[in-house]
C-alpha cells in the first residue's frame, strides 16, 4: 500500500486516478483548488482525503508531501482558452506551483510523477513524435506557447533534480484524453465543446478546414497508464507518451460523434483567426510514438474511438 498525493485530484484525469488507486488498495490525498464534484463519490472511502487548496500554498504542499510516498502531479491550468487570456496565471500555477512541489518532493525523496503534455513538442512537423523528438515552438510573444514552455521547463527540472539530487521521477506526456465525467460541456477541449452543441441541436463549429488531426485517448486507458507508471520501478527517470496512436481529423471526429450519437446537427467551418485571434496557433498533426511505454510497462490504449465516444455521449445524455 502506497500513500499517494494526487494534485489536481478533482480534475478530469485526477478524479479517475484517485478512484483507481483507491480500488487498488492505496491511500490517496487529493489536493485541488477546484470544486470537489468529480470526487464526492470517494468521500466515504476510508482511504481518501480531499484538501481544497492551491499548489501555490507552500505550507499545505509541504504538509501533504511529508505524508506521501508518491506525488502524482496533475494540477495545472490546462484550458487552451486560458493560455491566451491569462498567461500570467498559467505560468504561475504550471511553473511556480510545480516547482515548489518538485523542490519539496526532492528534499523528502518522494517520487514525483509529472503530467506533461504533447504540447511540449509544439509544431514539430515530423510525426509520430517519440519522447526524444525536437521541440519546435513559436515566439514568446505568442501566448499559446506559455503552456508548452512551462511544462517543458518542469520536465527539465525533473531531469536536473534527478541527476543532481537523485530525485525519483517519471514524466508523462498526455495526448488528448477524453471520456465520461471528464469535462464540463462546452468547456476547454474539442470533444466537450462539440458535444454541447450536438446535445443542444445547434450547428457544430469546426475550426479551419477540420483536417488538423489529434489522437484521442480514452480516460480509462490513460488512468491505467498513469497508475502503472507511478508504481512500476522500471519507469523511473524516463518520459513516456500516453496516447492512442490512431490519428483522427477534427472533421472526422465531428462526423463520428454525429453518427455514433445519432445527431442531425449541421457542421460549419470557421477560420482559426476568427476563433482565437492572432495569439493562438493550431497544430496540424499530433501523433505519439508509443513504443517506449509498450516496451517498459506493457501498456497500450485499447478502447476504440467509436466505443469511447459512445460511452462519453451516453454519460452526458443522462438527465
Ligand atoms: N486531458 C488531456 O488531454 C491532457 C493533455 C495533456 C496534458 N494534460 C495534463 O494533465 C493534467 C491533468 O489534466 P486534466 O485534463 O485532468 O485537466 P483538468 O483541468 O481537468 O484538471 C486539472 C486540475 O488542476 C486543478 N488546479 C488548477 N490550478 C490549481 C492550483 N493552483 N492548485 C491546485 N489545483 C489546481 C484544477 O482545479 C483541476 O481540477 C494537467 O497537468 C494537464 O496539463 C492533460
């Protein structure tokens, strides 16, 4: 039995990770400054504690790290709209907050399992991306890169603390995780945004020509990967892509959701510039090379897109 601190434990991925750890007999402390809605079903478990506070509060972070064997650090501002409207908050939470946590984990020898992102590779055109691929980014006056840069800097710190302070760490780079309960409809990422429109019977807006692609990863698959990487000693000191390697264009996603959900909405197209302004830049293709995670811990995403979408749509259709 491990004592695991899950920051961002009330978030999309975090709530599943907490639930799965508890099912496997571990003790979980979730630290999150957001609402507890997604973890309230865990409150009766004798092995779950929820602390509603920020990772920027030093004494709270230190008290919780002191009680943990492992810290799975998922807390972040991870909503693309906010990279553009609140770059300062994004940098403060994702960079300063992570650094305080990482520093104290290092002092206490607590394993640090860090949620990074496929975004660190920016617009590298050579897909699929393995974990050693180059980072290709735009300039710092384009706000959208602040998320990528903050996450990449914490990756650097993990390697540096690992090398100089012997910190045990694992880095995870997620590729578009989705699923039931994950997001508030209409918020943040493409699937909940499309789904809100589908459910309201309104036109579904596809950005650009819809030919940009992503690899969508079902939440249950991603959760298993996180917990296995956190517990398996073979993963130590390395970075891993967590994703499905099935490439799906955004237009195909919209069409598949329409078909699977039996919707009749119209699909309409809108230029990126009109949607985000000039401080945002979309990435044409993002595909993970998942050979490392397969080789080291034997994990691969097994849920098909149609199955995952159907389960997601069914969840949000419930009254
Ligand atoms: N979901 C994805 O597809 C995806 C892709 C790439 C990377 N990631 C990374 O994985 C992690 C989890 O993502 P998610 O999809 O669950 O996002 P999420 O937004 O659902 O969860 C993040 C959680 O962090 C919490 N949080 C934000 N600021 C905080 C603070 N100052 N103190 C404490 N808690 C704070 C939020 O309240 C939220 O519950 C994030 O670090 C994100 O950057 C996710």
